[in-house]
C-alpha cells in the first residue's frame, strides 16, 4: 500500500514540475487591443452598449494597445461607414511595437452635420466604429457601437455668396447673401447673421426670423433659408491687399455661434491694377463639362462691370467646329456700372472624345479675357454625318431591291402573256 502511495506521489511531483516549467501559451497575435475610448467614454467590446456622439462634432478616439512581440511599421485606423458622401476615418502615423510594452494612440473623427441620426434611419440601427491595427503581415480589428444623435442647437452655414465677387475696388460696394440650415433638434428663432471685415472696421447684419428642425414635417415652415442681401462698402482709402471677411451666425438666444471665412482682394485707389484690371471681373462656372453625344452642355460666363459707366459685353467661340456645335444665349449683354450680367454658351457634342476650345470675352471690340475650356463627349464614335450616310446607303439598297422585284414581276407577266397566245 505504501508503495502505491509513493508511486502516486511521484506522479504528482512530475506533473507539478511539468506545469511549473512549461510557460503559459502567449497570444498568437503580435499585438492586441486592450481598450478603446470614444469621446472619453470606454467603448463596449461586446457591443451590448453604445457610445453616444453628436453629429456636427469631433471626437477623440483613444486606442490602448499591448505588444506581444516586437513588430515594425504598425498603423491604427478608426472608421465609420454608412455616411452617404464618404467614410468617416482617421489613420495614425506608422510606429513600432515592442513586446511587453503598452501604447496609447489618439485618432480624431469628425461627424458631419448632415449625417443621419438614429431617429432618421429607417432601420433604426446604430453606426459601427471599426478599429483596425495592422502592418504588412498582421491585422486585427474590433467593432464598437455608436449612437449618433442630433445636437440640441446647431445652425450650419451652407453657402456664402459674394457679389460681384471676391475682388473689389476701394470705395466700391460688396454684397453678401448667407445660406443657413438648422441641423439641430430644436427650432431656432431670431437668428442673427453678421458679415464683417474687421481689419477695415466695417460690418453689417441681418436677421432670419425662424428655422424649424429637420424632424418636424411642416410644409409651412422652413429648415433652411437665405439672408437678405447684406451691403458692405469698402473704404475709399483702403490699401491694396487680401482681407478676411468673417461671417457669423448667432442663435440659441445668443449662446451659440457658427462661423465661416472668405478672403476678399481689395484694390486700393492708388494702385494701377485698379485702373487696368479692376474694371471688370469674369468668372466661368466650369472649365470642363461632360455631355452625351448629341446633347448640349451649358457654360455660364458671369461678368461684373466695376467700371464707372455701362458697357456691352459679348463672347466669341473658336476651335469647336470639328467636334461640337455652339450657340450663345443673351450675347451682347449691356451691364450697368457696379452690376453683373450673364452670358450662356451651349455646346452640342457631335463627335465622341475630349476636346478643347477657346472662349473670348469682349467689350467695345476689345479683348477682356480669353479662356480654354474642355468638352468631354460621351457616346459612339459615329457622328451625325456618318449616321445619315449609313441611312442613305440603306435606302439606296432598299430601292435597288424594290426595282429588281418590279423588273422580275414585269418579265414574268410578259412570259405568261406570250404563252397564252
């Protein structure tokens, strides 16, 4: 009996020694994600709980990493899919990971103002935050749930329209229209729109009465609106240079502000540039357009007359005959001083391919500006002339076939008559 006890004790000692000598199996991956924080909130790895974020805001994403092996050239990427216009993402710089060392990396995600929220998503699902750690040999990833909600108060500046443009002479007037949209969860009232050029000491303001929030379905109320035209006169003694025009939209009873900036080039009265180049401004809505074979594309030419008197403006087109037909609408337009006008050029593609042509803007028989534009014509290589030629050939073949049929019919009729007699 004692012998059996000794044998059993020895077996236990051997097994214990094996477990003491054998190391614990290490993680198969060279690195691992130990924690992720979004907007200072620890994200749930099991995805049973969501992290709250507001659209129109930015959040820090903090990734905690543990190195299990020495690994070179590692990157971390955090991204959110489901946004209509692009992925929301950020990627770290490349770094090396050492075994037994913990790391903390910062990324930043910007959640767009027009991102769908959990209220507006038809399926009612939340968004998924994907965190990936990788190099050329290994990759690990984990998913976390985000609950994107409306910001309580958020009025966004959608557009700033400056007339006659971002180029103005000293002593001239500058007109600005600001387009705003309510992206928040609350109705906003008495929204103040301020346009100023602080360096020149000038400012003006206007009010938008009210904007409803997007969730209210009421045809009588608007969630976006433009201000009235805001007037700024550039001081006559302003020096030539670039000035920052600041647009501020004040809402939420004055507690919230949205801002946008535009650069305005002022030509001082003492500058020769004001006399030579500052008397007009020409702007094309595009330098290149795409059109299907046989269809028309419209190029709009906007002209601002900054001269002290009215002038007649026109455009001339050249170099387009081989691949397109051109026509001009509202040519020879008369523009009063300190006013703008528009001429529309229509190009109809008749040959597939990408081709360039020249547009000249003229006034009083003098060349003001010359631009090279591009028309990309999509479709079959066959142009209208080839189609007509093919149609003509087919028609000739049909006529020949009909002529042969008539001739054979007459011959057969003649043979039958001779046989009868």
